[in-house]
C-alpha cells in the first residue's frame, strides 16, 4: 500500500516501510572484503614499469614475444596469406568439437612426430586442440592428477619440473592437483646444464613419476641437452618407468629447423616412451593472441588411444568446452599447403637467425669492452631467452641506472634486442657487471 509524502505534496508517494537492504549489502560486501590483494605478475609488472619510464634510452627485454629489428610485433607473411585463404572460403563460426578442429590436430601431430611416424601410422596417438601450450599443460595436469593420483592411492601425484622452469608451470600443475617437485637442470657455476645432477634426480625419483621436459629452447635458460645427453636421459627415464611430458613451445623457432627441434621428442618415441606432448603455435607462427595449441599422448595401441582421448574430452568439456577455430584454420592452411609451408619455414628460419645474430652482437659488445667475464654462454644457448648469469642486484642496478628492463633472475628476451639498441644493452651490462 502506498502513502503520500507530505513533504513532497500530493504527487509524491512512497512505499510503507520495508526491511532495510543494508544487512544484505553488508553481507555481500563481506564476501569480497576478506580477499587479499593478489601479487602482481612479474612479467606484466615489469612491462608496466617500462611503460611508465619516460627515459628515451629505455629498452624492454622482458616479454617473451618476437619482435622485428624495428622493435615492433612481427606478423608472418604466410599468416597473412592464410588469413585471405580462410576468408575466401566463407567459413561459418560454429563451435569446434571438444577436441578442436580435426584437420588442425592431424597436421599438428604430423608436424611434431613426423609424417613417417610409426606411432601415427598405427593410429595410437590421442590428440586434441588446446588453448595454446598453457592449456595443454593444464589439461595434461588434470589428466595426470586424476589417474596418477588414483595410482598413488589418492594422494597428490608428483610431477618433476626442471629447476628453473617457465614460471607458469608451477601454478598450473599445482592448481591441477599435482605436487610440483624440481630436478636439477641449470648450473649457475657453468651457466650451463647440470647433466650429472639431472640424471641423479631422474634415477632417485620414485618409479613411475611424471617428468616435464622442454623439447627445445629451454625457458628460461636457453640451455638444451646435446643429442647424446638426450639419449642418456631417455634411457634413464625408461629404466625408472617415468611418465614423460614434453612441453614444445618453440619448434622451428629455436634453431630455424622444425625437424631438428623435434629430435628429442622423436627419439623418446622411438625408444618406446608413451610420451605426452604439449604444443604451442604462438612463437613459431606468431599467433600469440589466437591461443592455438595441441596436446597428444602416445599410447600402446588404437584402443588405448581411444580411451585416452575420451578422458581428455572429459577434462576439456567442463573447463572451456571447446577451443577457438580461427587460428587453428590458419595453421592448417599453412601446414597443408606445400608452398605455404616452405615459405613459412623460411620466415621461421629468418626469425631464428635474427635471434642468433643478436646473441653474437651482444657477446661482441661485451667482449670488445674488455669484460672480465666469460660470455660464451650467450651464443651457446638457444631460443628466445638468454640466462645471462647476472644477479638480481645487478639486474636492478642496470634497470635503475640504464633503464634496461629484464627479469630479476637475469633472463633477457633476445627478441627485444635490435641492431640499434644491442650495443647500448652490452654497455649497460658491462658498466654494472664488468
């Protein structure tokens, strides 16, 4: 029932008194008021600091995305051509299936395992499209967390990751229900691989443990095993019955040769490992924002592959339901067309060669100044990132004094170096590190 308000005249009405909404609002606010502020992402925080820096000399070496020698994002010409081909086909925008675009998955597996792969010929590889390499890691983590956990009596199953590894690996696998443990990988004394420590940790881990390996261009160190070392790692893993998960984010981009960059993966498959493989097409195809990746599992036979694929779909369906189609179509166009694929290989090789040239230039810039340090690791390492061996204190001083931004562990993105800034970066490192 409505009553008139004397203060506002006959035209104004107001409801009779009702219960106050304040308690509800107070209750709703209390749900969020107890949430603490989350820590900033170290890379995004670094980018934010760089953007706020007004010094004209500033250089950004933090973000892991390729840049041309002009310092700007680089779009592959083959991707442009593939876009026109996709548009010309007037495709619809319907959902992909849970496993993604079928032709993309097929071509992705051939790209990684090789067109002559016996495992593919036997149809014993289960594969799905994922939200880039990050999504592949999360899906395989969920799968391992469920089935390795059951095998371990319901506890959190361990997954061993290299020390150090890509920063996102640890929260991904923790959130997927796994216990993340580290195995020795990088030796700061040699700025290289701690091979003896790696093998010892593989041998001492409980039999049947999950191990994450970087297929090529280890992130963040750029330190990769030699083929002979890979062979020994494979044998040590096999002797312990470990489950091997390869994270492959740089095939073709690491060395400029996609076949070469897949050598470790193919060796493990040939040695009889039933590996899992996560692929990303962000770096090698420049499709960062499209979030295009794949996850596959080498199985014992066709029937096992069908069961594994069914479980992958059960993980994906309640997580993100199905993946995006546009980037998958672009990759499919390039990999299925012989001329486009050859052109892409040339572009990818060009990106890798520019990175290599920047490694040489940075090392020369330091050595010509008479640095007392050995900088040979700069050219020995491979891929987008270089572990400089600089301390956090040195990194922060370079940032403060010279406005050169890279992560506190001394990792620099080689793609941020150009022919116009590489000598300045070398001079900056020399002034602080000697």
